[in-house]
C-alpha cells in the first residue's frame, strides 16, 4: 500500500467545510518555558474534541450507496467512537459502535447522543473488536478501523497540511502515537512537502508498542496511564511500515511529564487536553535540549478528559510546584498552641486550606498532639520559609 500527498490533499478537499480548520498559533509562554519555538495545533477544538473526526469522515464519504444503506460499525471506547457516530449521523448512515463492557457511562452516553447504537461486549478492547468484526460479517456493515485504513490515515494527515500552510518553516512535528494513524498521515504529508522536517512520535513508557515493534521486540505494555487514547497494545500493520520509513524517532514519556503538560496547557494556553493530547508537549518537556531553538509543531490531538481526573492532575501539579503542601506538625496539647501555628503560617504568607487534629493515631507522648495542615503558598521558597519559621519557634514539622 502506498499513501501519497495526493491522497491527503484529496482527503482535505473531501472533508473541507465539514471539519473545523483548527488554529495553529505560536505559544509564546510555552516557548519560553521549554526553550523551543512552539506552535500549537488545537485539534481539541473539533466538535467531538478530537482529531478522529477527520479520518472517520474521509472514510465515510468513500462508502458506496449500498454500503451507506447497510450501515457502518466501529470498535472504540473513546474518540474514534464519537468521530464515527457524529459524522455518520450527519450523513444519514446507520452506525453501531462496540465498546467494552467497562467503558465509562459518560462515553457511552456521548456516543449514543451522536445517534449511534452502542453495543457493550467483552472485558477488553480485543474482545470488543472481535465482536464488531463478527457483527459486520453477519449484518453487512462496513467496519471503520480507528487507524489501520488508508482513507482514515489520509484524513488524519490533513492536519499536517494545515500546520505547514500556517507555518511553512516548521523544523519538527511532535505527534502522539497509539495505533499510528495520526502520525502516519502527518508524516506522509509533511515529508512530501518538506523532506527535511523531523517527525517525532510520542508514546508513554507504559505502552511503547510502536517503539518495541520497530525495534524487533514483542510489545511489553500495561499499567494505568492518563494517556489512555494512545495506550494501544499493537499498532496497525499499515501504520507501522509508514512510521518505520518516515518517522525519525519515538520519545517515551513518563506519567509525570504528561501531568505537567496537561497542567501547562490548562494554565498557560487555557485549553483542556487529555493525556494523549498533551503527549507532544510532554516529549518536549522531557527532552528540551533536542528542541531548543527549533520551530516545533505540537498537536493537541484531543480534549476528552474526565473532569475528576483533570482536577486531580491540576491539584497534583500544585503539589509538585510546592504551592500546595500537607504538613504534619507535632506540638504540646495545651491551649494556645494551635493559635500560634495559625498565626505563624499567616504571618509568613501561607493560607491554611484544611486542618485536622490527631491525638490518637501517632507515636507522640499522650500529652502531645499532632495536626495535619494543608497549606497554600506562592511557591516552594515561601513554603520553605514557613517550615523554617515553625521549626525555629519550636515545632517539629514533617511532610506527607
């Protein structure tokens, strides 16, 4: 199979007017933080908050009249499901989406809201995929693959066309890799337009499937990751060959890099990114020297993140910056001691967010007590000053 620039240009023409041409703009503060010259493509602003709409629509538009009447089926627990469901509904094509039985109810609801019939089957994605293929054969549905399909890949590649039209002299494109559809399409387009551009893929260290396969290893994957959108055990067969030929390197990032990237995008760019969507920035944060001074394009590939998870990530980032800390303070259990602690923290600029006494579950003397205090500070230097002030006043302070 050969995918060409012409295929991607044809996809761009086909989906034009139906898919948002998202902004690609310079990110001055992120550039200052990372040392690179960062340009961000906001694919999280698509209607379903993901780039997946592009490939899904391009594939749906290629269906024959007979295939449209019969309907389509897809397997996905996330963004591909919504991309297929939304665009199939717009085109009047019946769509069935098979999801694993443990798929969060909110994702099921969103997919159904787009007009698709959702079938819950299997404990894992592989079982759901097998069932989807079985239903396709039994009912004459066309299976819409999430990444290993030339038309899907071509649709995703339109992102590179738009980025290089906006910033023709980009030196790097840093793109998340799950199944490989996004980076494959972008690599074909970008390398055809500028053979000297560097394509860098990003995977989590927990799911380095593409990196392992290209190195001749059986993928060793598993674990809980906030980048579930790229937590793929086996990438596509078409995509792995394109990546082998056109992608210059793959960076593996840790969960800490992903959390930092999500928080920076929220705090600096005022945009919501899911873990996979923040992977490009995570790679730059991990290897700043590689991208220093280079014009670097990042794709925020999606923004579908659970609100509770987002809140947790943002709070954990405050902790890592020293702006939110839980202290355990030992003191004599007598009137006025708590007031002294509160006064000292306040005088040194700290804000007490939570406080609780612990008289029983500690190893102190029965005449002593400990308090657990969550303190909000401006930065780590201010926190250190508060701890030093408490210790100088005779209190024993420990961190959680």
